[in-house]
């Protein structure tokens, strides 16, 4: 009698567990589906929140590789034997963007560049004059990649540059030292903005950049400069 009763209890437990297992598995699968849906909805809300801002302000610094004068085989200056074709400049950059659409905005961009041109063996005794350039640019930006944490866009800018090449030359005109004359000229720029979003309204940005300037001396009137800017992006307002 005891054995029959024990066998009946075990059979009942087996049947109960067998009946419950599919239900538990179904609930687990349903929970996973609901979690995945909630995650997708949260990501979609964050993307909407991030890229629906109307205004964006960027501030930071960077680096530019710049030619301070028209050095080459077809250009010579008396008593000047060497002006490097490129020098390293440190930069600051402030830019504001007004977004008409999550993917399209209008940019206003201001930059300052500072460096020292290394001169050798000139009769004026000027060897390391400070040169400065300020660029004022504007144009469109197209943000072609938008994700919760990463955004990538392209800028195409145009405007003017103010170059001061006489400021550190001890009153010697820059043209006598083999550098560009101090002047205001046309300029253009292009860049690839790469953002990492910390919050929907705050991001870290790195921008590889190209800058075209048109300082003129001895028939040379084009300079191609490459560098990068990095800093913080703050967003506010709604489209």
C-alpha cells in the first residue's frame, strides 16, 4: 500500500512539472521579447531626443599644418635661405549650428591659428616670428549617420581669413622674410564631424579638417592645410 501511494505521488509531481515547464518557458520567451522591445523603444526615444535639438554649440582646440610662405624652386627671397614649407600651429575653434532637420544644419565657424615660422640666415636677424590667422567660415552640414551614441556628419564651409605675418617680425615686412604679406583673403574649409554622445544634449567631438587659404606672393596664391579639432558639443532647443 505504501509503495503504491508513493508511486502515485511521484507520478502526480511528474505530471505537474511537465505541465508547468512549457508555461515557464513561454513566459521566459515573452519576457525576453518584451525586454528587447523596451530596449528598442528606449533607443528610439534617445535618438529622437538627441537629434531633434535645434541649436548646437561646439568649442575646443586643435592643430593645423600650415605653409607660412611660398617656398619652392620658383620662389626666392634675397638673404633668406630657408622657410619651412609647413609649420605646426595650435588652434582654437568655436562653431554654432542651426538645424533645419535632424540631418541638415547651417554652420557658423570661427577659428584662430598660432605658430612660429622658422627662418634662417636673413640679414634682419629674425628667426622665429609669431604668425596668426583667423578664419570666419559658414556653410551647410549634413549628418549622414545618426545612432544613439555615435553621429557622423560632413561640413563644407566658405568665408575669409585674416593673416598677420608681421606681428613677430620686429617691424620687418613679412614679404622680405619670405612669408605671405599680412592680408585678408578668401578661405574655405571642409571637415568630418564625429560625435560620441554622453547625453542627448552633450557630446565629445573630433573633426579632421581641411582649410584652404589664398594668401598671395610671387605668383603663388593657394595653401592647402590639414589638421583636426576636438572639443565639446552642447545642444538645446527643439526643431
